[in-house]
């Protein structure tokens, strides 16, 4: 892994205590694979879409923090990572 690469940045992001990556069980993995096959996006977008959909095991309201709000379909709640509220400004 070279410094400054996407892989290097992802490890830093995963090390943040406020970040959370949902694990995919067998059913979720098949669903995400089907979404990729059907053209909803790459593995990252489809994983995020799956996690943003209502599920029985998650009672909260999923919100995606992203810099690519336009890639998600209507009905998925996204927040721009660069919005003033995310930077601590009102």
C-alpha cells in the first residue's frame, strides 16, 4: 500500500471511532451482488444502498454521509459530507 493511495485513506477512515461499516450476512451479500449485477452501482454504492434500506434488524433511520449524493436514488436519505453542519458550523 503506497502512502496517499485510496487503500491508505480507507484504513484511516475505518480507524475513526465514529465510523461504522455494516457486515453483510449471506442474504445481504446476495442482495448486494444482485444490485451490482442489475447496474445500481459498484460494490461500495450497493453496500451503502443496502444499508440505507429499511430492515427488520435495524429500527433506526439510516442516513448516508457522502460526497456523491447524486448517485443514490430518491428515497435514500443522504447528507453532503462537506455541508456546513458537518463541519461544525451552524
